[in-house]
C-alpha cells in the first residue's frame, strides 16, 4: 500500500510540474554587413577620442563672418571635412552613402531645419550647415545625404572612397549671443 501511495505521489508531482510550465520566445536582432570600412579624417577634421568619432574644429568665428544661405547655396567660411574610406570585402558595391541622424545628436536648428542645431547653453543665432563639393547645403531636415563612388581593387577586393564635406556656421535669424558653439551629428555609412 505504501508503494502504491509513493508511486501516486511521484506521478502527481511530475504532472503538477508540467501544469506550471511557461513558453517564451527568443528575439534576435542585428545586422549583417557586406563591407566594413575604416574612416581616415582629413582637412580640418581629426580622429576623436573614441572609435567612430571625428572631431571637426570650426574655430573662432565672428557673427560678422557668418555664412548665409541663398537658393540652397552656402556663401563662405567653410571648414573642410575630407573623409577617406577604406572598405574590406567591398564586393559588388559601387557607392558609399553617408546619411545623418540629427535627432540623435544636438537636433535640427529650431529656426532653420536644414541646419544642425547648436548644443543648449551656448551661443545662439546660428546653426551649422553641411555642404557638398558644389557648396549646396545638405538639407538635414529632409534626410539629406552625400554619396561617393566606391572604387574596388579587383585583386584585393578593397574599396576606397572619398567623401568631401564642408561645414559652416550660418546665421539662422535668431537673437545672437556669443558663446560655445558645439554640436554633434551621428552618421551612418551604407553601401550600394
């Protein structure tokens, strides 16, 4: 009788364990890339303290020397940001595209959303315009981007590209107040 009771108890324990079982899902996220590139800043840009960070020295600029935008063209006072890319396993890719995420940085300028806004607590009355090689503004508010051909070495498969950008402080029509005029702008390199 004791053996039957112990057997019944063991069966009941196993059955009650499965009654409390839970199911779930493992979600995996990530990206697979066809090419990995390294960036070598040039011009007035230099490598930052952390990987993937490029420091652009805009210098000291007087409000009297601020650039203006007319018809999408920026007038003057440029800081060169020349980026040389070297991409391993470039494969069939023929171009590199640099897109920007102003909201992930200091945001769009509140007076002119084509411009990058300056960090809060500093200077006011200006934003930063990014321009291409023809002095045309890269409209950050309209998801502007810049692209360059990717030249692939047939022997090594390594692709190279040069992204020629320039930046300029531009008056935005807001009240001008002198101060630190820093900003940040995350970017993404993709390949076509």
